[in-house]
């Protein structure tokens, strides 16, 4: 249930809403919601915003098909900003890009983390899934579907086994990289965030 009394709508009856990919954690866009659009979001299970330029309700993806299935809605500590985690069905931006945001300064401090490449790769795969750029291998996998992706995961797992049996570190490094990549593609196709896999590993470790 939404605690409406905790949401601070501005003088125009609007509240900012930040939209985040629930799987990759990438910030996709920012828009505004009115009471009515928020209620419709709850009713539809997909994001509905208030367009300030057109002064009308805007069901994201109603015409383009790039809908956003709502996973969760959070309210910040001041009560004046919403965070909406979604499963996007396509690009979030009117430019047909995965996210509306472009880096213009600095770099993500998560690069200090030795496993940052997994987060970066998960975000890139999510971007490919949303935008489907022609000629990209990841696009090819998503368009072929789950059976093709599963076949590649199986093939790469076999290659890892062969490389290990051959005691060939260079070959093993190469094939293990392929396996991790295809596994991340599979997780994206299944809408299972890498975070949940890591959390499962953490639960097991604590036992």
C-alpha cells in the first residue's frame, strides 16, 4: 500500500520519479508523476507519468512498446522523490537508447572494485537487450532466444572442461571468460539480476 500522506507533491501536484533497471541497477530516466499517474502505475503495474510539455498522462511505451514493468517503488527520506525499479521492455530514452543519461565527467568509482567488470558487462548486456543494435553479437543471441543462449552456455561450459583437462591456463582463461559472458546473457534473458546470484553465494558462505 502507498502511504500517500508521506509523498510531498510540489505546488503543481507533481513528484520526481527516478527509474532504475531492477536487474542491472542502471539509472534509466527521470520523469514526473501526479497522484493520478502514480495510481495508474499501481493499477497497471507499468510506469505512467505526467508529461509537463503536453500536460497529459503518459503511459511509458504505450505507442513504442518500450514499457517498464514495475518491480518496486521507494520514497526518499524527504518524501519528495520516488525511486522506481523496473523491468524495461526496450530503450528508456526517446533517442532509442537504453538510458537517458550520458557520462560527461569522471568515471564510476566502482572501477576500484576488482569485480567491477561484471557490473559493467551486466549493464552493457542490458543496454544491448534494450536497444538491439544491428550487427552486435549480443543482439543476435537475444533475437534467437533462450534455446540459442542455453546452447551457447552448454558449449562454453564444455570448452571450459576441455581447457581444464588440457591443463592450458591461457585456453582456460579465454573459455571461462566466454562462459561468464554467456551466463550473464542468460541471466538477463531470464530477468534474474546478478545481485541475486551473489546474495545466494553470500548466504551459502555464511552457513
